[in-house]
C-alpha cells in the first residue's frame, strides 16, 4: 500500500519559554502533496506575505516572538510529536 505524504508549513519563533520549549505555529491550510511545491511557496515573494498575514491574524497582531525559521514538515511528524508530548508543552 502506498501512503501519501502531506507536508505542512511550520513556523518556529525565536526565543525559548521558561520550560525550554519553543513556540511553533502549524498551518493547517495550505497543505502540500509535494515537498518541492511547499518549499517554493515559503520562499515565493508572491505567496509568503499572505501566509504571514494569516499568522498575524491568528495571533491578533502579537506573535510570541519574531519568526526564526519556516519549514515544510511531513504531517506524520507533527502528529507523532503531538502524541509524544501529551501532557507537556511542545
């Protein structure tokens, strides 16, 4: 059976919380079936301003820090990290 891989955009904010964790933001939309398309969107000057606008909208204009890194991550890895962290911050 062939398993389809879905990629999501993950934003990591600078700085760390008092418990050593970092703040992340995971975009549920858009999602990508090809890593190359995701990578193209996060570096495309025509696309990323809209992504940043949605991020600021969700945070009501006050993010938990400046953006440190933006990457494309397989959804499976995000789900696994959430499962492993149950009861703790990630």
